[in-house]
C-alpha cells in the first residue's frame, strides 16, 4: 500500500491542480487569441466589403451616365451639341455669347500682382 500521509496527498493534489489550472489558463489564452484574431479579420473584411460596395455603386452610376452620353452621341444633334460645348464653335452666321460673372472678373483682377518699380521692391525688404 501507500506510505503517504494525508498532508503529502493534499500537497500532491494542490501541485497537480495548480499545473492543471496553469494548463487550462494557457489553453484559454490560446483560444482567446485565436478568437480575437478571427474577429479582427471579420471586421477588416466587412470594412473592405463596404468600401468595395460603395465603389461599385459609384461605377454603376457612372456606367448609366456614360450609356446616356453614348445614346446622345449616336444622334447628329448630340454630336453637334458636344462639339459646340467642348470647342466653343458656332455655325456660319451664328454668334457666340459668353456671359461673365462680375464677381469672378473682379476677383481675377484683384489676383493680378501689382507692378512695382525696383526701388519699391528694395524698400519692401526693410
């Protein structure tokens, strides 16, 4: 039979239960890390999916607009309209009127640098 006492058995049980507890915590840590990794990948994939869906929606809208423009260019009037718009040309006998906004004209004039003489430029340094 065994020659161990109650205290030795209790000590042995505590050591074994401590090792078992350590192994269980280690196993829990491994599973937790794996779970967090999967959740992070899922989140990244979801964000990428939403971005791609947004791009697809934009491309679909562009496709519709391009089809509309293509249908418009299939007619003689559509081709003429596009040429007039892009190159600002007119037929013989027609006149082209370009309206300029006064605010834009004033801001363009203000944006021009003022011409100063060489003495004023040197004086500006001081």
